[in-house]
C-alpha cells in the first residue's frame, strides 16, 4: 500500500496580506497555521520578538558536575577531554593536581580509568550509540556491515526535554509579513516561515506538531595521509532558530547521529550496474537503522512532555536533506551524471542542463510507481529499461518508509558545492586563470598586485597572491569570487581581451545570484531579483563563453529560489556547518584512536564531548545565576551587572575607542600640517559646532558662538564601533572601523557611509576625536568625502560590471561630522585607471549588496 506523501507544486509566494486598519510602517504581521488555533497578530517593529521570554530565576541543575564527585573533578576532566590527553598524560595531570591541591573544593580523581568510567556514567544522560549488523545480498552471497547510530527519535527527545532549549522551539508554522507603507509584504527566513513546514503541518492531524529533522551525510578522509574514511550522518532540528541549530559546539546544534558503513571497492565488480545498486542498497538498509524509530512514530505521532512542561503530540518529519550532488543521487536513488535525467529534483534531460527552463518535478509517488512497475516486468532487460527511462535504481528508498516525506522535496540546494566550490571554483575561476595565462606574465602579476591592494575587511580573506595558489576551501573560494571583479576589471577590458571581458560580465551575474541566494531573510522582491540574476547568468554564459556548461551544477541553480520559498534561507540547509564537523572528527581519529575499528572509538569520544558540553552549559548557567543574584547591600535589590562588573549600558549607535590622549590644535597642526585635509581644521570645527548644536536644539555655551583656540584640547581615538540595522534581516550588526596611522605596522583609514538630510554619501575617515563643549563630550570625525558627481555615461559602463563608482573631492575639502551620522562602514577599491576614483565593494556582506543595488536602481541624474 502506498503511504501518504506531501503533494507538491512549483513554489510561489502567496499573495501579500490585505491592509489591516491603520497599520504603521514596518509593522510585522504573524499568521499562524490554522491547526495552532492562534489568531493572527500585528506587532510594532520595535516590539516584535521571535522567541518566548526565558526565565532565569532558578538554574535547572544545582550540581551539574555529577556524576563527578566535585566541580573541580569535572573541570580537570573537562580539560583532559578537550586536550585529547592520552592515558599517561591524564594520570600525570591528576598526580600534579593532587600534589598542589588546596582550598575549598576537594579533588578526588585518582587515575585515567576512573575518569573514563565517570565520563561513561555521565554520558547516560543522552541517547547512546548503538551498533547493529545489516545484511544485504549480492552475487549469491549475503554481506554483513556494521551500522552505528543513535535512534533519531530518541536523540530528538533529548533536545525537547531540555529546559534551556524549550523556549526556543517553534512548533507551529507561521507566515510573516512586514508593512511597507502600502501593503504587508511576506518575508521568509527560518524553516517554519516557509511553505514546506506549513504544508507538513497541514498533512498532520489538527492536534499534531511537526518535529522537523534536517539530515546530512557525506564520507570524507579522516587524515591527509592514508586511506581511512569516515561516513557520518549529522542531524539538526529545524524547529530551533538558526543561531542555535547551526552551532556545532553547543547543545541544540548539529550532532553526529550515525556512521554509515563504507564498502571497500571490489575491482572485479567496480562500476558495474548491479554492484552500484548493491552499494546503494547497503546505504539505504543501513540508514533505516537510524530512521526506524522515526518511521514508527510517523504513523501515529507521540505524546511527550517538553522542557517547558507542556505535553504535545509530536510528529516526525524529514523536512530537509542537506548533501552535495553525489550524495543527493544516493539519497534519491538516481543514476547521476550520465543518467538520462541527472537531477534528483526534476526530470531535466541530460542534454538540456545548461538551459534555464522549467521541467516536471520528480515525486515520491512517481518514483515508487516506477520501481513497482519495473519489478513486475518479466525480464531483467525490460526491468532495466523501465528504470533507466527515469534514471532510477532497483533499490527501495529508505525515506519511503517514513510517512509524509518526499525525498525529492527534502533534497535542498547546496551553495557550498554547487556555487563556491562548483560553478566558481571548478569552472569560472579556472576560466579566469586560463585567460590570464593567455594574456601573459604581466597580467598575472597585475592581478596579484590588484588583489593585494584591496582593503582588508573583517571575516573576508585578504589575498596577497592568487594565480599560483591552489584554493580548496569553499569559504576562501567564496571570498575570492567576491573580489575578482574589482581586481580584474582593468585587466579584462573589452579592447584587450574580449572573451575575458565577457567572462567577467558572466561572473558579475554569478556573484549577484549567489549573494541573493545567501540572504538571511527573503521577501518577494529579493526572490524576484534573484530569479532575474539567475536568468541573466544563464543567458550570458552559454553564447558568450567557449565552455560547455551542460552539467548538473549549472542546472541545479534553477532550483535555488524554489527551495528558499519552500524551506527558507539557504543557510537552513547549507552543508558548510556540517562540513566543519568533519574537522573535529578527524582530530578525534588522529588523537584518540588506535587507527583500527575507528568508528566505535570516534563515536564513544563524541558522546563524551556532548556530555561535557552539556555539563559546561549547566555549570555556566549556575555561575550566572549566582552572579545575577548578587544584591545591593543597601537596597537589597539585584544588581544588573554586565561581564565587566559594571552596570549594563544601553546600546549606542557609534562608539569611539582606542584613546590616544589629549592633543592641542597647535600640536595637531605640527603633526599633520602637510596633510591638506587638516587645512583650517580648527576653523572647520568651530563652524561645524556652531551649526550642529543649534540644529539639534543644544544650547551654545552662554549663548555665544564657539571659538576654539590653538591651545584648546581634543581627545584623539583610533577605533570606531558602529552598530547598524541591516536592511536584509533588520537586526543589529556591528562594524569595527580603524583610523590609525600604524595598525599592525601599516596605515589604515577605513571608509564609511554618511547620512545626510539629502542622500547618503561615501567618505574616508581621516581623524577621529571627541571635543568637550560645556559638560558634554561630542564624538566627531574629520572625513574626506567621496561624493563628486559621476557622468551618466560612465555610470552605464560601470553598470555593465555591476560596479558603483565614487569620486573623491580634493583633500582640502575635508569635512567634520558627528560619528552618530555614520550609517555603517564600507570598503572601497581603488580604480587603477582613474586617480581619485573608487569602487564600492558591495560584496563584503548582504547588507552592503542591497544598499548598493538600491543606489544602482535610482534614476540617473
């Protein structure tokens, strides 16, 4: 009997909500799934919160170090665990502690064996790994393999019963929208704000709540030498917010829940269809051991009292499968690159992958019917022909054993392998290097020089050279793609290298759709813009380059924005957080195993790490409780202290730091007199203050104009912290900016966007200081404005590469501003061809990308 499955049509954003009576700009509307029986609500933006308030009155555990006898025992054992100490090293450490122990806390641990036994005892608080044998027939023999796993349902319940995580779980689908002045515009970020979660809840009984799993699997080498590989399965819970879910170190983040067997290649059968089917059958048979508990409860649901004390009827749903293309082919049981239809999501013909077009979607129901029909065929040849017509394998899919799961819908776009390491790293970047080589050595030297000359920016790799380096890390490759247009635009000119110029135009559109795909929050506008960028990329790349683009990673980009509508922002199903976990597994392999039968050793140690993490969280929580309950000795009221022990301050927009002392104007002119930006510095400051104070209803001292004298002092600073609201996710973000003549031995003067009554402009910080007027300190900055008008003809040529040009005023035209008028920091790349011209590096983050897009969309003047 065919089990129920999620029906599917191409995702579209539903019509925006009608205007409610008298909504205000930026009001947030929350529509809950009808099964929740919660009425829609509208919140003012400043009052909107995404999670329930947590109470910090009583810690969940007053002795979180148990079963260790004392806190000191636990913390010493924790250090030994984190450092992956050997038995001998652990015993030596314990001996030293005993010899030096003094104070109030007793230390009782005796040796390494006792520490191991206590970690095993402590690990019983969470679901332990099991080890089962799976049997799969091949070539007239039954082959057996070991499968290590934590029952997936039980692992999920571990998180659900945790009181710390309880307030963060979201069990009901929501549709969120923001009022833009005319209508409510829907936006999507977390999985429960997207369509698949809503549709899943619609399929369940009205009293059921989806417990949505995100699963990842991939094999990788456990060391840079040797052949040993590991095949972990990593799970996350989609009901938790992304900052918890994508964390790999804390409870609630990603966790290894399974370890698939790896079949040693048999050269006699390698690449034969039956042998490939056999390997796929081993994968799916083994994976079922992990899913068996979930499959069982997907028929009836399961009543469970969660950490908040509320009983819920939980219903497991495999919402997202996160994997690279090769792994997706295994999950979907399709035939891969050379199959007639090589996409695991749709039925795109093998020879049409380079064309951006709509194709029929695969469905669970269709795949099951094809397999069932094929197995009824009288001959192996007819059976194979029927399966081959749909590029499917003669293997039962494990995900078909879980109700309400369609494997083809759960499979999700993988930015890391498809874009950063795929389209860019394996293809576009190689094309860049080819044409640079074609131009000769001078072009290669110039490209390296241009990259080295680009400004440094936090969380963005700075490249001193690129041509002679082989990049393998996806994040580094992604950073390289963000900078390439700025570094190569004066090399790949249309006159010097026509095909290189066309390639750079193609890369421009690739970068645009990749950044749109990476947005943390999507609206109908960003999704439409992203689809358009994909279309432009596809249109330009085929006719304008000589490369054959007919391969799966080119086609898969057509599904990006369908997935965003269905499952939320791409970071919800990114493989990157999971790939990072391979590093910790390699570390365990190298430091904690004897390199034989490594799976059980690695997973045993991983259990200890999970337990240690949980105990440390509870211990920190207990410390915070006692800290928060420190009372004022006079009022007996709790003191609200921050981490520095000082009363917690309110968040301010901009804050100066790295104080350099007080300097008189005469001293400043002696030091900077040759810099034309400081011409009439004191007079400029007088003029600024005499205008700024009245404009902001601040009385002038004694009602008289300010006339600062040469001997008057100001305080100089080299650092500026700016908190700004991102126009992508509307949350506070932070830029750390420098205005320092010798930052790590080199001058660094960062750039900023300055707000004015007319329109914002870009500028470079020249000098930062505070000036005391009366009893008030005013934080100010001397800036070099980059706001000279650009001719519309020049703008049109720049737009061909997606660039936004700014031009510096003469340096003598420096201005003084309040640092509170700085919107955020900016990175500007020098245009080597035009002195005083710069390009705004709009690719540094998603907020800057949308800000520059808004400037480009304004009509030319």
